[in-house]
C-alpha cells in the first residue's frame, strides 16, 4: 500500500534539504573527464563516496573470459576500458521488503572540438535551471540521484528494509560490458532502476545495437595514372550506399512490431568515423569506417551481424573492383539485443512515486538506442526501469540537464525506494513512525 502521506511529504522535504549538496556532488562527478579508458579516477572517488556512507563496498575488474563466453558480451579490443566496476551494498537489519539495484555509468563520450562549447565541457556551470557539462545529463546527474535518494531517507532516520545494491559501471557508451560484468559477478535484485536522462518518462521498449567496422583496400597509384588504380575511399562510399539500403529494409520491417510500428525511423545507421589514405597525391590504398546500427527486440545480435556481412559481400560481388578485393567486416563494440519492458508491480510503484513527485501520470516511450537495462531485462528477467531527468544535447555540444527535473526525479526515486523496499529505522536512531 502507498506510504503514509505525512511520510511522503517528509521524504519530499528531505530531498529538497539535501539538493544543494546533491548538485555539488554532481558537479564533482562532471569534473572527472571520464571518457573511455580514463574512468579509474572517478571510480576511486565513487568507491570512497560509497564507503563513507557505510555501504559494503567492492570494486572488481571485469572478467574478460566470462564476457567473451556470454552471448551478450561485446568483443574486447585494445580500446576497452580497464577501470573497475564499483558496487556499494546497503544491507538491512532484516529483509522485510523487496530488493533493488540502482545503477549508473560514469563513462562519457568524447567532447569533440572544445571551441564549440559555450563552457569547457568538464567545468560544470549552472546557468538558470541548467547544469552544463559533458556527462552531466548522461548520466552523472542520475549517478548522484541514486546516492542522494538513499541519503534523503537516512536524513529522516530511515533506511531501506531490503538489500539495495548501488552499481557504478563503465563501458556503457561502447560495449555494455560493464553492466554485464556486474551481472556475471552475481549481483541480482527483485527490480532495477537506472536514472538515464529519459525526459521524466519510462522506457517501454529499447533497440539493440551493433558496432562494426568495414575495411576496404584499394590499388594505389600516382594520381597522374589515376585510372589505373582503385580508390579505396570512393569504394567505401559505395559500401555505405548498400548499408543505407539495409537500413531502409530494416526500417520497412517495423510494421506490426509493437512499440515500433508507428515510429518514423527506429533503425538508425550511423557512420560515426571514417579514415583512409596516406597522401593527397596518391590514390588511397585503404579506408575504414566505424558504424553503429540498431536492431529490433527479438532479433538476435548474431543474426543481425550475419545479415550485415551478407549484404556487404553480396554488393561486393557486383562491384567491378570490390569483387576481386572484398571488404572486411568486423564487430568491435556493442553486440547487444533489445528488450520490451512488461508491466510489473515495480512499474506500478514507480508510477505512483512519479505522480507524487510531479503531479502527472507516468508516460512511457520507445527509445531507439542502447541502454544497460537490457542486461537485467534479458538475462535476469526482472523489471528494469529506465527513468530519469530532462536533458538537452547529450552526446553533443553544451550537454545540459534540468536541475528542477533532477530534483523531481530524485524525489520520485526516494519515494519508490521507500515503497518498494519498505523502510526501517536507521540503527541507533529513532527514525519516524512507519
């Protein structure tokens, strides 16, 4: 049954009381330039933060062999992060309520050219309601909210009456291996809440994602004899054309798929990087593209990968040059399948908490991107609730998150924890009537 209204109001007031400290903590997280492979320092900071709050804390390296053996594991390359996963566990005196995982990632995407930012990306600035900075929205505001939702209960003398596991992971932006590593470590709960920047809505369905490369070899000659050579960059553009055809076919297949049939373009192919050639006056001998494409829930990652390989190979056989020098396709990052969130008691509790915090009914939507929630939805079969604050320009310039929204979301999270897990007095403190 829902919490007593007086207790709900005390939780709301406690979130507000601690919000200035929460913002300062979020800014501290943003100051770490935690791009892929450089998350060690922030994870040390997180470890000490968890330990200072009395959580039973562990940090561990990802088990590469276990990841390689799992169907949802992505290939580990030289670019893969070696930063540890950090976990903090609240253990109640008893186990009266339902257990919960609160999860967030600390890795962020590169900022790009710094002169295109209004403020330096790792110097968090508040302007009106917006907190600016790379990773502030995606998802260090959510990372802080996980902790401060628990703080709000503690401030009024309460703690969850069930185990709450707070997970800080890496590799969310490139492989999903961080969340999968925590799963393989054995961490489980009755529900999972991940406060990604989701516009104060709940993700109902989520695409899978594949990362892959295509390498094309050319025939180098001096440009004065250009006709005798074969330009690898030009040939790569022809390969991109066939990948766009594949993207169009996959989008046309959305009819009849729940949560996707009404979306205009749910399957997005992004050619995120291209490099090639060695000299402006030489016909280029090589070119490589790095790509990302989505796939529908229920489509196997291995099946989608095979279709990509076949599409490139089939096209190459029709191309005068590529038929003799076939492109090479390799998968080097996300190898993740999508999911659909089924209705659950956890969603009902989040809906109640959201309404209490915002005055509005909780809406849900389809998100055509990768989310770590897939680990819990697919491999643990528990409610994986992805819900978080309003943001702008994630992965872009001047990334920012609404502080008013962060406070509403943190309030909803604290209410959710109290109702889902139950509450008990903090040891040695009288607490309040529950």
